[in-house]
């Protein structure tokens, strides 16, 4: 110990590890402090949590009971009242639906406490600044194509007051030049009233008018706006193609009537200064995303209501001597993915294979809605993940006895190429001999048997 450099007894970089927070096809790269002294699972800084919630499209969840916080010096801090659910990727390992408690962390974006390290049985190699993973947790393979950004880009930089002051002076100077007549503003060309006529064949670009609004995309809307702008600058009057009357009535049959008006700059400013006015800018992409978020919230509400109904049914039907096994019948417990173990199922293919790609077939609207609901629910639970693999298996639906739809996947091609696990099966004669004199049988409906 006499050779220790006393000038290096304190200071230096903390033991941080690179990680990525993922959700809904988006990811944020950051660093996390591996802290065995933090008596928590995972902590997220408040400022980072707000930006992550917006970027990952993952709403913050309010805790029913606030969690008290005590610092290293024993001082009581602000209680934790909210959390964020996100997937965590560290060293090629991916953990799904990790709850991050939100609190002020100072200089760190994320802290992984000793509960997280203990849960995964991780060791800290402080000398090499890395984590030692157990052999029972191999890297998680994934074919997901995700858009990732750094935490610094998400947080952004605070505006410089000097730059804002310079912008205000520039706007003031421009307004003075306009009043003195030194700067001339380009006026919008006035359209002369004329009879609507079809565009001549020589016109290169015509505005794209969708037959169905569901096919409207951000790219098509962007190109249509550019074509309209180009026509107005050239002084051309564009007559948009009208849809048949039956198309309008079919599209807006279940929608409330909406009045849309085009107003000038003065009218817009007068409306803007009203206290009950809310200005905003949107696009079809953002509207589709909000609609999808609302659908996810509706599905989550249905799941909560289903769980409440399930708990009431358990209370009514479960005998008192089996109360210790109440969690076995819980729907909420079945929605949690079991931890990875060394004997996890592995699909090993034999020989050369060409699984091919199976697109969607002709499905009814009811089947497509059931498919979407199944995918959203299992993506949120972490049971499945988005994939960009060059092969896929077809899906089909089977009608249940109660009238619902059962989601099925045709894995015939995959099963034919999978290496079979051979193990002894009980003989049918022995099984019948053991249960031949039985009079009472128990029937169990397994929640989500595959998981």
C-alpha cells in the first residue's frame, strides 16, 4: 500500500455502464451508475423521465402510495410518486418492462441499484469497469429495427439569452425597414373567379386525393403540399378532385361533424389572443400516433377491468384452504414474463432451411382488430418483440365456443426443420390403469399457457 498514489485517492470517473432504454420502436442511449449502495431496483432522473416519456411515447404512471426517500447522509428527500415502464438493454442483454422509479439523481441519468444486480445475479468487475453476467443469461437475440438517439439530443440545450436578444433586435429592425418601405413583402396572387375545369394533360403534378383516408400517409401529405405550393407560386389554380358522395358518407358515418374555416392573419391573431384558444400544429402522422395511443389506453383499461372481474371470481370460487395459492389464478401474475433460466427453450434448426415469408391473407375486419389487439397487448407485456427477420409464419383465427377468436400461428414449416428433443413419454396403458378407478377429475384453464 505504500506505492499508492495519494493524489488519486479521490475523484475520477464513476463506475458507469452504457445502456439503452427502449419502447415502441424507439431507443435512447445513455449511461447508468451501477451502485450497490442504492437500495432500489432502477432509478431515473426526473428531467430525463419527462423527455423520455415524450420520445418513447410511454406515459408516466402515478404510484398509489408514494415511496419515501432517504439519502446517504440520512436526510429525508422528496417522496417518489411516479414511475416509467421501459425495456432495458445492457451488454446485449434485454430486460422487458423494467419499472424505473423517478426521482432527482443530480449528475446521473440512471442508477441501477443492488436489487437489480441481485435479481440478475451480476458481479462488478471494478478494475475493468464491466459487469460479469452469469452463464445462464446468454445475450438476447433480436431482429427489432429501432430508432435510437442519445440522451443529450433528447434533453437538448437550453436557449442562450444572448441569441434570443439578437433575434428580437433583428425582428425589430426588419419591422422598421418594412414601415419605411425599404423592404417589400411578396403578396399572395389573387385568384380570378372562373369555372372549374379539369387540368390539362400537360400538367406534370396533380394533387393526390386518397380514395380512403386510412391510406393517407405523412409522405403523401408532404408531397401533396409541395405540389400545391408550386402551383400557387406559378399562379395556377388547382381544382381538387372530388370524391363520390357515397365515399364521404361511408367515411364520416361514425364521426362527429367538424367545421373547418380558412381565416387570414388578422383573424388568426385575434383568435390566438383569446384565453380559451389553443393553437397547435399537427400532421396525419401525429394524429395516427395519438389514435394508436388512445387505443392502447383503452386496451389497458379493459385489462384492468378484466383483472378486477377475475379477482372477484377468485374470491367467490376459490376454496378457503387454497388461499395460499391465490396468485396461481391471478390474471395479472400471468401477464409477467418469467425470468430467463439456463433451461430456456431453444429452437435449433437442422440442415439448410428456407422458411420463406408469409404475408397477411384476406381477413375480415373483426379478425384484423383481434390481431391488432393481440399484438399490442403482448408487445406491452414483453412476450413478443418487433422483428425485421426475412422469414415469417402465417397466422389464422379459430372461432371459440363462446364466440371469440383464438389467435393461432402456423409453424408447420418451422416444426419440420426443428431439431426434436427426444424424451420418454408415459405409457398409455399405465396412465389408464392409474386413473381407471377415479371418480373426481379437476379441469384447469391455463392462463396464457405458452408463457
